[in-house]
C-alpha cells in the first residue's frame, strides 16, 4: 500500500507540473493573440495539445494507481475525492496529498481564468474579422452559419465571398 501511495503522490506532482506548464503556454498564447502573431499562436496550440495529451496519460496512470490502492484496501476508490484518499492514506501522506490538493485547486482556478481570457480574446478577434468583412463587402452582412449549422442567404451582392 505504501508503494501505491508514493506512486500516487508522484503522479499528482506530475499532473501539477503539467498544469503549470499549460498555464504558461496559455499565457504565451494570449500574448500572441493580442499581438496577432499567428505563428506564435500556432506554436502555442501545438504545445497545448501535447500538454493535454500528457495530462490525459497522467490521469490514466492516476486512475490505475488508485484502483491498485483500492484493491489493497478492499474498497472502491474510483469515486473518492483527493481529500478522501488523503484521509485513508493517513500519516505523512495525508499532509502531502492535502497540500497537493490545495495546489491543484489553485491551478484549476487559474486555468479557468486563462480559458475565459482566451475565449474573450477569440470573441474580440472574431468581432474584428466580422467588422473587416462588413467593410470589404460594403457594410452588408455576409452569409454566416446559424446556430443550426445552416448558411444564411446573402442579402446583396458582395465583393468578397468566404467559404468554410
């Protein structure tokens, strides 16, 4: 059981490091969006995808270690929270796991903020593109996809046509 708890802690530390790296990439991506640096945005997106894959792999490993811990204790830990697992682990492991839990919560909050910022920047970029299209088309709305995925008809002849 002790081996599984140590492995579990190492996996949590790995997840925490990956999430910190993801925050750094999201910050660089946001800066690149503000600068309209498409090359840097593309580079950040590739790094983001690699980090998400790493997080997915670490999460799978965490679940396997958790299942092994559950078998050792003859209990199902698949729905247990990190606080529950810390309580079950006890001793020095409890303190380490609770510290990691606190750090992971802070990282989750930071990621939520970064994702909200990214969403706002994307919306601002889209608004700019729409404004430029209206300018190029003679201030007439171009055909756009509706929420149902259907292209709306263009109301007038346009100078520039776009296809998706």
